[in-house]
């Protein structure tokens, strides 16, 4: 009998992985999980209670481990490449960066490197209220668009920048804040519709998406917000109610996510590892570089 089984959560998104810690690193488990990540996009491993080193070992089995937030505040967990996601000022003295996670985003969009392939998150401490993570499949959102709309957006390019994803966090961004966010990131131009090497397509959207290149600002922003709303509809999304020790992995190439607000004083802590991407999006480049070429 197989030691790993995937249970579907919703038709377009989500799977529960039934496996014990003892069988987690088995080749059969790794292959099943890699395939399920493609098919289900978000995978929940209920109450697996991985230590940092166990999470790192599993990350290494699934792909090329890395970190895209070496420059981000809070990068001080016990194991290398484990980032603590928390608003707790004892761990992270600049929690504004983590407040950005209250809004829909894709991880690592404003870094000049291939987009991280997948993110792994273990719940170490929960908030008494809030703190659920919501996921939306931008593969399903794209696939379900009417054909005319697919054609209309097919060749559009979008400027993504970190200060746009920080805009909702502040009443206004100070000059020092702008300098800080710009030092941590690279403004990137990405295609709105990402055609993967496999031929599959997904939308590249989130609050970091600032405007559509070559369109009047209001028109482009309206389109981006409409697509975000479309993708966030219940059919394409899943809200995870965390239990302590849950591990969730998502396919960052076709999933945007956000967290339901929780209190800074709650002590909520998530330990994150990242599988790096190997394939750059076709047509993706730093903003300045595009202007120069
Ligand atoms: Fe994130």
C-alpha cells in the first residue's frame, strides 16, 4: 500500500497530503508531492510538526533551496535559508515588510532572478484570531477567462515594484521608506500572462503590480485590480485555517496569496523555506534595463 495519498480540497485548487513524517523523504512521496504541486497548486500537510532542519531536508528533496530575502528584516531563524514570518518586534524590528503580506502577492516578483518555484510554510505559533492564509490559483483564473479577454491581455507587460506593495501598509511613504524598499528590490517588468515552458499559462498579478506598460495609468490599474478580483473568487481560491505544526507548500509560479490580518502581540510565527526557480519568465527584465535597450 502506498504511504502517501493526495485528497482534493476544491476542483481548481488545493490538496491534502496524507503522509507520516517517517515517509516524508521517500522517493515515492517526493515524486507524488512534486506532481500534486503542479495539479493542485496548494498542498496541506496537516500537523506534520517539522523542525527547521527537517523542513530544510524536505525542501532540498523537492528542489533547489534558496532565499530571496537575505536583505529583508527578520532573516534570523535557527537554520540557514529559514525565514521567520512574524510581526513580533522581538524577532523582526521592521515588521512593515511583513504587513505587506496582508495583500495579494506572489513571492519574489521584485527580485532580479527567476521567480521562486515554491514556498513552504510551517506554522510554529498561531494567532488567537486572524492569521488564516488565502491562496488563489492564477492558472485557473487565466484558464477560465473568456477567450476575447485572453486575447486582449496576451501581450501586455506590467511594471512590478516593491513600493507599490508597500503602499497599502502606510498612510504615505516617506522618502526614507522609499530608499529602504528600493534597496531591497528591483523594479521588474513581467508579462501579464506568463507562458511556462510546459505551455501552461498563469497571470502575474498582486499588489506589487503597479501599472500596465504603455497604457494610461488608470486604465492599466483598473485592469490589474479586476484581474486580481477575478482570481480571488471562491472557485479559484482556498483559505487555510492553520493548526500548529501544519506545513503548506504552494506553487509560487501560479498562486498568489495573502494573510488575514492578525495582531502584532499574537506572537504568530511561520517558518518559511523557498525552492528557487530555474526558468526566467520569457519577456521579463529589470525596468531600467528595458528602458536602456
Ligand atoms: Fe508571501
